[in-house]
C-alpha cells in the first residue's frame, strides 16, 4: 500500500469491508491541490463528497522533477468508514 493510501485510510471495525472513493488530484510544483475530481464512487454520495472535501484541504510534498513547473494528476484511494 502506498504511503498516501496509508495517510488517507480511515479505521474500520475488524472484519468490515472497506469501501474506497477514488479521486484524481492535480498538484502544482509546491504540493498545493489545484483540483480534485471524483473518479470512482464508494456507493455513498455523502462519503464521496467528504472524501473530495478532505483531499482538497491536504498539502503534499513539493514536486521533485527538475527546475520546471510540475503539475501532475495523482490517483488516491480514500477509505470510507
């Protein structure tokens, strides 16, 4: 599991299946979220909206690809409780 998935994961009762919302996040070279798009629903619109809102508030590490501007889309799985 990727580090970002671990950071976004939410605890669930033992044995309970985790449903994940998949989002695409556009980050600039400073690691600031520029856009968030829902890619795959967990089946609950309230949880999907919560996931998108939480990811919008996050800050990520700076881009490390040379001296130019680094704007890239990343896919994240947000585990719904």
